C-alpha cells in the first residue's frame, strides 16, 4: 500500500455514510473510494452511481477479499460490526467502523483483540459527535480545578425524542437482533462522559419500555424489548456519582441537560438551538464557590472542536497522527458499560466495572 494513494471500500452505505464518510473521504487528496457493498446489489449500484464509485460488490466478503483495497469504512447496523471488522483486519485492511462499536462487550473484545494482533493497522470507531465542539474546554476546566473534586454528574438526554409515539414504524435501534444491548444514545453519552471525568466503577439501573409494540413498513407487529426510558446510577472511578436519564419518550424536556457538580464549582451544559456558542448548540454555564449565579463560559475559537473523523483516519494510516476519536479500547469500555446497564436493570442489582 502507498500512503500517498489510499483505496477505500464501503461496506454499508446508509445515511451517516452518505452524509459524512463518503464526502469526508473523497475530499482528501490521494484517497479514492473504489468499491461499495450495501445490503442489496441494487442499493449498492445506486450508491455507486451517486458517488462515482467504480466497483460494486453483491456481497461484503467479496469486497474484503479484494487485495487492491487498503481500508474499509463500515456503515452497517451494529449486528455486522464485529464480523466485518474482524474479517477486514485479518485481511490486512485498516478499519473505520460506525458507532455503536458492537452488539455487546464480548464482540467488542473480539474486535479489540484482533486489532491488537494487527498493530500495523488502524482501527477506529466513529465517535460520539454531540460534544466535540466543547470537549476541550470542558476537559480544561475540570483539569484546572474549576469544579474541584467531583461530587456528582446529572445527565438527561431525550435522544431527540418527545412524548411516546405509538405510530412510529419500527427502527433498527428497536430490534435487539440488530442493535444488541445498545439502547438509544446511552453508550455514546457515556463515551462523552469518559472524556471528561473517566469511567464508572459500578452501575445500577431501572428500565421502562413504554411503547411495547411497533409495526414495520408491511404492517407486521413486533414486540419491543429494548428500553425507551432508562434511569442509571453510577459510582465513578475518580470519585463521585453519576445519575443518567436517557429517554426517547420524554416530551417538552431539553434534549441535553448536564450538571457537573464539584467541591469548588459547578458546570451546566445545556442544549440551546439558538446559541452560536458551539457548533452543536450546547452552551456551557459555570460558577464557583464565590459566585452567586452561573454565567456562560465562552468556548475559545482555538479550543473549538469539530467533525474530522475521516481526516483523522487517513492521517493515522499515513502515520501523521494517532487516533483519538475513538480508539477500540475506549469502545470496549462503553460497550462494557452498555452490558452492565442491561444486566443491572434485568437483575435489579449492582454490576461492577470493568466486567
């Protein structure tokens, strides 16, 4: 492989692949998307025509076996992430795989072990994007002692939902055979929290499934076993606790509402679609022991992050930077958290981490 000319194959060409990965890869010098294998040959041909991709495969294994391809971008549902990732790495191909990492932590560990066995290959997970713009500022504030010792985190995420909608057709995220133990945006918000305050050491949880059945496009009725409302309590490795509410059935509740409370100060992150303070519409409010109220904390331009997933992936292949968003080791941590939450609400008990 020449790092000057990198040939990428797409396995799965869904919404995020079309919106982000294809333009992001094709926009870089010396990078060419040479093949695509989607769920059907017809959908593969449509993607190839739309994005000027020269080769169409009817099966993803055929793409993996193409020795002319240097790297694969996996945009499938989570049920295919582990088998495709493992096959690609074992076929000497770099891997960029869509979040969520896998169906469960067992698959995630297999992916990590295969990556470790092939250290010359780049293995990257698409990161949780919600906080990219503010991450550096939040991390700097916490690291500099702004909040002191962490006492508690309170996170409420409505997963862009509203009041229960019984008429919405079934989505892959509602089907355990496609999404595994992943529920709503639980895992990717835990990934963001780990960037700021580190991982949890234990988990307790209560789950509800408010909408118990959904229909597919043919009108067939399916029972739903994945929760649409979760209440999670964590003990944190670094001290303090975290209380996470993740819901897709909470109407008139802000999409993002996060409190980081410490011994010396408090940070409040809240969704604000009108605010220009961040790219994602999240603003930071803060106050310390001597303040009477919270005030907005500006995100400096030189600290403002953003989406550069495909650039980071290609740069890592070329050896000019390391993967930070997101490494497989961090993906394993959020998949273990996902499994721990599932075990906790199913058993009614406390689950310690790591598993």
